[in-house]
């Protein structure tokens, strides 16, 4: 029987081989992704129509935003959702999940890292997902640095389950992970206390920048740890609101020069709040990306 130690050793050897051949880390520029949270209302109303419109806008991949166990992927079974994606020339290499420590209406949410994770992993594998991402920690799931160490342990265990299905676990940041406690960032705790092969990171460029951190400095310190990015821009107002890619202050051209060192495989446009029709915003973003980044 494979032990946890031998499993981790094998994974580490595999990663060492990948680092020795960095061309394997080069992302495929034909894939321009959209985090479906950006068009959440359209997906809730009619996922088939929404995905068709996403594809017509020029996106070739998407990242799922809603999986809660019983609701599966936007109300569809994994294979059916995968077929719908294929019909529109889309892939879904990544999807978002919750930790599940928080009680919702007095119960733990299913399909989360802490609750019914094996089923979530099996469904993800059936849908063709390559990366399962812990998307967000609620206020009650954050706590002090010791609690973040507990979260790191949970992520390691969940990552091992993912590996068994050929899937990579990642963690998606916001800005609260960069609030120091005793001179230490929670994000550092997560990076340092998770196995670098079990748990990788989805770097949200907006939130990293808003937290006054340098994405390139993080990549330099942890090369190969960031296979996924959220490409999200910050406007020029004092409030630093979300805006269309290329319309704000983040230097994406400079950051994209570090794609190989980052280990980038896929990136996803996300705009949490749009000034009008989200489809107009994502059309503006993809136009900029095609002209300047890929």
C-alpha cells in the first residue's frame, strides 16, 4: 500500500523533473479564460445561453464558480456540463470550492474541503477539471496564525485526495491574507505550511496588488507555485474598484513576462462588479488581452 510519505516523495520527484524542464510550464496561449462568477446572473438564469455567449465573445476556457455537492455544476451532472462546454468549444480546467468550516443555516456545506470532499473530487474528475481551488475563507474561517496552520493542514490532506484523481489543489487569495499578525502574513503561513506539490496557488493579481504586495516578488520567492492567475484590473480611483483589464493601473505586460517562472498554466479574467452588462466588460477585457498579452 502506498504510504503518505512515499506518495509525497513521488510527487516531489515529479515536480523536480518539471522544474528541470521549464518548457513544460509554458501556458497555452490559445486558452483565454473567464471566471464564471463574472457572469453569475446569466449562468443562474440560463447556463447554456450564457456559455454560448462567453464562447462567442472569444473565451476558450472557463473556471467554475458554484459547486455545492447536491447542485453539482450549475444544476447539471458533471458529464452533462462537460458536454455543454464541449458543444461551445470551451474547456473548464479549474473550478472553485469552499473550505466548509463555516456553518450555513446551522449545517456544514456539502461538496467542500471539510465535507464530502471525495465526491467533489470525483465529480470534478468526471467534468474534466484539472485544478480544484479553495476560493475563499469566510470571516469565521480565518482566525489567528495558528488557525491558518490548521487550514494549511486541511489543504494538504485535501490536496492528497486530489492527487489520487490526477487533480491539483490550489488556494485563491484575497487581500485579508496580507494583514500581518506578529510580523507574519497569513499567506506566508499557507505557503510555508503546505506541501508545495500538494497545494499550489491561484494568484489573484488584483487582490495581491490592492494589499500592496508585488506579484513578481511573490513569484521570485516561490517559483513554480502559481499555475493559475486571476487577471483582474484595478481602476484609478481612490476606492481602487474593479475594472476591465487594461483599463486600470495593474501592469499586466510586466507580470506576464514572469509566466514561465510562475508555472502559469491557465489564467482567468474576473470582474466581480461591472458598471453595466458584464458581457460588455468581458468583451473589452478580452480585446485588450488579445492585443497586448497573448
